[in-house]
């Protein structure tokens, strides 16, 4: 007999009160739906209040729609939703389901406060990890380059459109996962076309799971985006010199989509100073990209160290070339004064805390954003940590999750990576050593 579930009294010592113990009748015709939540545990004080005030128990139209949308088995509530109750007119206790990926099915909390996520659009890759996930993120590069147009991944060319891919991803992941889909063309001037694109994915994934990824656009707009697609593909405007309209285009787009009922995943966040302004768009998710920023910082620090050691200006020329390559400088700054380049790099490393404990692991922005989550009016906004690689990124993030400073917001942290990257951290060398010993013992081999 399985005992550690809420309906069996999980998590409480002594007497457990449930909605069932109130002995309140269901609204006629809703008996089967109400039965799904009657084992919800309530406190003794809640029991006393509800016993006095409640005449009937009912479920909301949203509750019924969610059950129908996900074809939930009899007697259960789906993963990805928390149960909330409120007292309505004439003493009717109304029970609702509210989207919350912190919850597994039947109102159970997930195993850890931190949520795990896949950065993938490959249903074959996602399937082995699907039961562990509360979120999935993808973008056009992941959908098309890494899957649809990659014959090694898209076996037999089975999937030909993003709609087919998202349908299969939704089937693999089930009700409990949010799925973030990025706009194909965020520079589209006709907002109705953007709404049409969003509506298509809402039909596939349901409004409960769909999150629209809106990227920061910086100086890029519909007129100059062609620079990124032709010639040397370098950009003529430096990232921090965008006209105000362009710089805030994504913020305003996110707000408009939110007004139309869509949750927003605000993406392409690489520096802490982006966060407070991004939050003005009221997103469901903000992001911290870890890998490239850490690699940039390491390369700049090395080139500065070479110059300080040798005083050879070639290292500053290499630094300028590197900063051009990673778009810290625009293509119009190929002859930028080397001393100015040096100061720019030094200031950036200082801002990134690269020489102190807060940022030497590349996680200063993660820390900053978790602190920001403590100081805002968006209690449901979560932070996605993404773009990881190498042997240290995930272990360093894992250590950060148990830092006492972040205990009160760690349930708002989502860790996303390619499934294969996360998989490598399920094991250690001693697993092999002990399995050798165990299997030889079973086989009777010394």
C-alpha cells in the first residue's frame, strides 16, 4: 500500500482534517469533480470556519475545463496545478485549479523547490527525462537547426513543421510542464500576425501550458535586422546605443501579449542591469544566461593579464578583435582606441564581479536576480538559469541552491539545460565501482 500521498494523510502528525471530513454535499451534477479534491488537507481553524459557513462544495468552470483539456483520470487532479478554495455566495465553497509548476499531481509538491527544465525541442531527447520536468524552453534555433533540419535528431524526417514538433512535445510532457515557445519574428509590425502565431500554439498546448518567449531586441529592429543575415553579418550599432523605441520594443510587446492573456518568458538576459527593467513587462519568467558571459569574462581577463605582464599592445589588439567578435563592440569600432578598449573590458569585469566571490564562478547575475525576486511585486515570476556547459556550471549552481541567503526564493528558480547535460550529473565514478562489485557478487565472481 502506498502511503506517502496527500490523500493518505501525508505530511501531518495527529488528526488530519480534509474537505471530506466537513461532510458538506456537492453541488448537484458536480459530485465526480468535487470528489477529486475531497482529500485536500485543511487546518483545524479552517475546518471550524468552513463547518460553520459552508453549505455546498462546487468547482469552478476553469477546474472543469482543465480536467477535460488534459483528460485527467477519475479521482485525480493534474500535475502543474495547485488547488485553491474560496467561499462564494450563499456559503458555496468553490474549488479552483491554479497553474503552478511547483505541484505534481493530486496537489503534491514536487520533490525539490527548485524546478528542472529541458532546453530542447527533440521529443526523443525529452522523453527519458519528462517525468522529472516542470518546464521546457525552446527557440527557433533549437526547433529548426537542432531538430527539424538535423537528420540525426529528426529520425526519418518524421517531423516537418514546428506545429508537429510542439504537438509531440506536449504529448510527451503532459499537463505538468510549462512550454515556452519563442516568436519566429518578434520584429513583425502587424501585432495581429503575432497574435495569430500565439493562437496557433495555444490551440496545440492549451493556454495553461503555453508561455510565449519574447526576446530582448536591443538595437535590432525590423529595418536593420537584415545586417545580421547578409554580408559579414556584423551589426553597425553597438548593443547599448539603441534608440529608446527599439530598446523598449520587446518590453511593450510583452505587455501587449500579457494583456491578451499570455504568460511571458522574457529571454536574452545576460547582465544584471537588464532585470529590473525586464520586470516592468510583468513576465512569468526572467532568464539568466550563464555560459557565454562566463567564457567572455575569462577570455577578456586573460588578454588583460597578458598585456599587464608584457605591455605588448598586440594583446589589446586581440582584446579588441575578441570584443568585436562577441558584439561588445560594433563593426564600426574596428579602430577603437586600445586604451579605451582596455578600460571598457576592465569596467565590465568589475561590474561582473569576476575577481570576487560573488562572480568568480560566473553566477553573479543569478545571485543578483534571486535577490531581485525578494524585492518586487511579482510573486509568481520565476528565474530560469540557462545556457550551461562544462564540468562546473551545474555543480556551482547546485551549490548556490542551498545557500541560506536564497532559501526564501529558491522555489522560484528553474534550472534548464539540454537533457544530456543534466544527465551527466546523475552519476559519479563510484557508481561504476560499486556496480562492478555488486554485479560480480550476484554472478558469484570474485
